[in-house]
């Protein structure tokens, strides 16, 4: 009886985990992932996820990390090369390294130790070497990104030069992207001084000259400086709308058209008769 009581109070010890199993459990706990998005409306409550920061949430132009994760999850495999030509505080780099993707980021004013100094209109890579491109570009001169004279964010979206420069970026993205691979462009519209500028639509028109559309995603905007009671009352009083979403244009570089094979001995079929009279049946 004593032996039975002892066994009841001392259950058998659990088997020890090996190093690989411990690492899997630790990684799962460390790297919490966002939920998989299956619709064209993406909404997350915060900029980053997991216990490791992605990008700098104090940087005004910081990219929501969940967007990069969702794109990487859908359109790349471990070892693929991802490029962010306007990498800013390095959100794309942090996400891709965690997901075991190769990644390079460029910016005129880098805010991350692994973001290289570079212009999105002149990316220092060979043609057709990249598996995916993500870009979160300025959508006007409303945010002060840098003092660099070549910064596109110093040009107002009311000036056509703004879209000309973004188109130059699109051409460069098309050059480095492998055929059949995807690029994703995050951008918003502008309403300033009683004037609305459909930045997303105007950019999309130009992107269609170089890419095929895969999907257009609506990204709910959170953490905006205008999401306050003060701005809500202004919008109500002066009858305008606060920006509530951004566009995410997911587009693919077209693959070369396959040439139709010509068969030397092939002849098109004869025109087959369509009724009994044509088949030689006796007419009634």
C-alpha cells in the first residue's frame, strides 16, 4: 500500500528533450507569427509581432511588419532573395532574416545597420536576380524622411514629377526581378487643404505598364497621428475624411511568351461536315 501511495505522489519523469527539440520549442515561443491572411482586407493592431523587434516603431515611416511577413510567406521560399529598395528602419530585413530568406535593403537615409546606402532608381544588382521586391514608398511630401536632395519624399504628389520618379523606381524593380516573380508596393492617398489626390490610382496606372496585377489589398491604417479626437472633430466639422487605409499592389513581372512549336508534318484538320446532307446521306 505504501508503495502505491509513493507512486501516486511521484509520477514517472518526463523524457528529456534533445537539443533539436528544445530549439524548436524555444523558437516557437520566441517567434510568434501573425495570423495568415486569406482576404483582401488586412488589419493588425500593432506594427510588429513576436518578441524580436522588426524595424523601429519610433520611425514615422516605419512599415508594419505583418505585411512583409504575409508576402514572404506567400510568395517566397527559404533561401530566396528579397529586396527592399526603400528599406528605412529595416523592417523587411528583420522579417526576412527571421524567416531564413536572403535579403538586401537600400535607402538614401538608412536607419538600420544592415540597410545599405542606395537609390531605388539605381539598384546595384544584376538583371533578373531577385525573387521578390517589397517597397513602402512616400506618397507625397507630408512626412520628412530625410534631408537628402534626391529623396522622392521631398516632392509633392500634386507635382507630376513625383509620379515620374516613382515610375523610374518601378522600371528598376522590373529590371532586377526574375520573370514570373512578385513585387508588392504599399502606398496611400493624400487629402491636404481641401484637395484630394488619388496617389494610389495614379501610381497603379503606371505600374500596369510594367507588371501584371496579382491582387490589390486594403491595409487598415493604425497608429496614425490623425487618429485622435481632435482630428475626428475636425473631419466632422469641415466635412472631410481621415485616411483609413493604404493600398498594397501585388504585381508580377510577366514571363516571356512561349513560342508555339511548328510541326513540319502537321496539317490542320479538314472541315468536318456538320449535318447528314453534307455527309452524303440521301436527301428526303
